[in-house]
C-alpha cells in the first residue's frame, strides 16, 4: 500500500515539475506597452560564447538562430513611430544534460550582453547590460535534460531571455515616450 502511495506521489511531483518547464509564449500574452518602439534590426552574435559545464553542445549558429527568432517573436508585433535596434552578444550557455532524478538535476542557463540602438540617428542609447536567465525547470526531481532535447532547452532559454531583455528595456520606460514608473 505504501509503495503504491509512493509511486503516486512521485508521479504527481514529476508531472508538476514538468509543468514548470514550459516558458510562456509571448504571442499568447497581452503585449506590454512599449510606447513608440518598433523593432528595426535584431543583431545577435556568439563570437566569444563559452559553454558552461556540465552542458550539452550547441553550435554558434543554433544559439544565434534561437535568440534571433525569439527576439523577433516578442518585438516584431510592436509598431511604434520610432525604430530601434536590439544587439545581443551571447556570452555563455549551459544546456542541462540528463541527470539523476532527486540526486542531480542540472539546470540550463544563458548569459548575454544587450544593447539598444536608435535607427535614426544611429546611436547606442542603452547598454551594455549583462542579463542571465534560467530555463525555469526548478523541480526537485527532474531536470529538463531528462525530458527535453537540447534544441527544446535552447528555445526555452531564448524565449525567457527575450522576456528579460524586454523587462530590462522597460526599466526606463521614458526611453520609449512612456511616463516614468
């Protein structure tokens, strides 16, 4: 009887942990007010990226493609009157390898340096700002390496990082013609 209860408890905790792995999709959220913001260029580089052990491998091309796609997903929906460029250098990443439930649950992480530029005149107005995000698989039993591929982990990290970039930009809302908070 206790074995059956233990199995049910483990299954419930595992499923609850999996639910915590999902990153919210910016296209299903109500857009945050970005004032006069309109995305011009998305510039992402990974020239000096470091893999933080323990980690699965990711190519520079995959890192750049994932980050570019998520910045575009989040910011292309804004059609303000002024064009801005977001420039991001991916500094480091770790894609969690499979671990041992309960004993070892590695987490995925991404570190970037972000800058904001105006298009006309072309000048840097914010940054450099170093930002860090985790995948969000904070569970006691399972790390995302057990349930997600490296590509899925990278997509989640990039989605979370694009949200961090937006939060960083909105710390000074007057940059986009919004009232200060």
